[in-house]
């Protein structure tokens, strides 16, 4: 999650290549895609690896709302 929020796209891509699940979530339901939603390159990498755009956090927020 930290890499999705604060790292660069190459770091997130490396994490995905190393086995990071593109649908990982926090205990509150925030997905990696939500965390990366403001960065186009990270978002594209997550979508290309199967991140689910329909996921909502427990409070109802989704990646589109965040973006």
C-alpha cells in the first residue's frame, strides 16, 4: 500500500512482478488501485494486471471517486 501511495510506478510494477496481488486491500477495504488512483501509470499497471475497478472500501469509496 505504501508503494502504491508514495512510490513511483517502477516500484509498484516491480512489486506486482514479484507477486503483489493487484486486488490487495487494507482492513478497511481500501484497494491498491484506490491508493494509486491519482497516478496514471500506476493505475494502468494495476488494471493491466487485473485490478477490480468495482471494489469499494467499507465507507463506500471506489477508485473512480478517488480519481
